[in-house]
C-alpha cells in the first residue's frame, strides 16, 4: 500500500492509534513502528469521524485507571509492604564478621601439595604400580577438596575485606553511598557468617560486580576532573595566572594514583582545583590593578601634550572585556595600550628634550614623598604590595634615567595613596596617630576638622585641605598660620610653597606642602 503522508492517521501518536485499534478489534500485536499501526488501521477503511469518536471516548475515560495501572498499583503496594532490607549489620554481627574474616585471611590455601601428589600418582601408573597410583590419586583428590573449601572461605573473606577497604578510601562525593552497593556488602557478610555455599557465591558475585562498577565510575569521574582541571589551567595561564602550585598538587595526585590511593588522588586533584581558583582570583585583581597603571601612563602622556583619544578607546574595550570575563583579551588589549602610551611619551620627550629632567625630578619627588606613607599603610595592614613593587621599579627607572617608566610608576604610586587616603585617615584616627586641633577652623570649608599630622602638617578631614602647621611660638603671643595651597591636579607633584618671613632666619627649616 503506498504511503500517504497527508493521511489523518499520520498525525496521531501511537497511543491514540492503539486506542483506535482496540475499539475496532484490530490486531496490532506485530506492529513495531508507527507506520505499521497506521497501515493496519488504514486497511480497515476507518473514517476520520470514527477516529474522532474513539478519541473522544478515550478522553472521557482518561481519569479512570486502566487494568494495567491497577496491576502496577498492586505491585507497588506489595513492594511497599515488604520490610526494608537492611544496609548495615548489627554491631555485634559486624564485629563477628570482621573476626572471622581476619581468621580466614590467615589460612591461605596452597595447591602445591596436590600438584605433587597427582604427578606422583601419574608416575606410579606409568611404571605399572597401579595400586599405589590409585591410593595416591585418592589422597590428592581428598586434599584438593579440603583445600578448595578453604580457598572458598579465603576468597570470600578477601573479597569482602577488599570491598570494605575500597569503599572506605573513596571520597564521600563519589557513588559509594549507593543503597544497592551497601545492601550487597551486608548480604555478602551475612552469607559469609551463616549462608550456604551457593548463597555465599551469589552474594559475592553481586558484591564484586557492583564494586567494580563503582570503582570504574570513580576513576572515570576523577580522570575527567583531572582533564578538565588541566584544560582550565591552560586557560588561566593564557592570561598570566601563576599555576605552579596547582601543577605541583597534580603531580602529587598522579603519584597517589600510581599507588592506587584513590582517596588521596581525589583529594589532591580537588586541592589543585582550589589553588587554581585562588591563583585566578589573584591574577584578576592584578589585571584590575593594571588599569590604574595604564591610567597613570595615559595621564603622563596627556600632560606632555600627546593625543591619547584612540588609546583611551582601546582602554574602554579592555574594560568591557574585563567585565565580560575575557581576561586573555583584556591582557592583550592592555599590553597594546601600554606600548602605545609609552610610544607617545617617548615621542613627546624626543621633541622636547628639556622635559626629561623635569620628569625625572617629578618622579623623584613622588618617590621621596610616598615611600614613608606606603610604609605606614603597610604597617596598618593595607594591601600596598603592588605599590611597593612599583616603588622599586620607579627607583630603578630614576637610577637608569628612564623618564617614561619613572614618571609612570611614580604617578601610579601617588594615585594608589590617593585611593586609600580616607581609609588611612580613619585608621590614624582610630590609633590616635593624628590629633584634633581644637578651636581652629579650616580656611576653605570653615569646619573645625583640622588634625595635626606627625610630619608637622595639618589637614582638614572634611574637605581634604592641606596646610603647613606653624612652629611652636617662643612667646605667649599667637603666631599666624602659614597656609599653602596647591593647584596641582590629582597625582601631580605639589608646587613648592613660598617661604615665609621666618624661613630666612639662620637655622630656620624650609617648609613645603605635602599632598596625601
């Protein structure tokens, strides 16, 4: 019969076709595929209207349980009524099994004597001593049966102990807690105590089969984890993550695997994963810090008059990649931007040679000003390790007369201090390092929030205005406060203040503005 794709029966699922066949007593027992059901029903010339009536009737009876469902319900009730098979033995039985297993493992059977006796029986028969051959062969057979019985007990004890040790060494996250496996262990131990030989063999066969499946699943799982971890490390290394520690743990895990210590193998693989995640977080923070270094470099280049519009667009692209988690792309973009900014900086210095000395002097002033502040911040527990590392680089650049890196790292250090300025002041207040100046108002915001700093400067914690504190008066008359303001932008070196009249006296100390 040619198939008709447009026939209405082709649109019906198999269960509906079965309902139609049942209504019109059509034998579909030999049907395997949908096309077979369609052909059978189509051959009976059943109309679409008849099919609709059958389906409407089936829908009306849908809420009534079928005979098949009733039978399934009975089976479920019967299963539910059965007592649960215990997954653990009572403690006294467990102790008894362990003792018997220990005893059985001390009686290791040997078939060497049996082999010798059977060979002797064969030799006796060859030389014609048939009587001795029969006697020796009988003794060999009886000894073999005795040894075989011992071997069965020994083999059962060895299998149970091996499975117990395997389950104890597998990590909790693995499928060792499967109820069927626990039941198999309990059944094997019960059969070992009181079961007949056949029951013991069946229980052991089930136990060994389930244990082998569990072990294979564990190995596949851990090896899959190890492979995923190695791929993850390659990805992390692509954007500069230091993964030496994770790879060292993987080497230890490989050694544990060679000695079949799967518990340690799994533990060290998991530990390697955790170390890799921590290393990635550290690297992501480092990449975030690179944006500050790039900003410092851009500010230096722009201050010299370089056109950084295109470079700043690339910085925006790098920021977006960073937020999207594309850290490899972020690092590549930032490296490109850094090279471009250094190129702009070098070009501007080439055009104006006199700026090299200015840049080096500015960087030197920043280093001298910021180094004690970084030391203070570190003593308070602030994370300024990166700024201290850049301090070393800035000093090296100054020594090498490299104005580009000297000014870039110097400004980065200055900006770092500016970012932690408020937290530093709060810590100083907490520790009493700075003291409130009573009765004196800030000349900028008129608030009584001036504080004396150990470096003889004063600062308003409300508006951040910085002034130079006066020398202690020699007489009782009040001395005027010398106020110095700065027009330098954030991160730029402060202008040197004009000396007041007292600074020209012999031995007088020059004062300069310190910007925090």
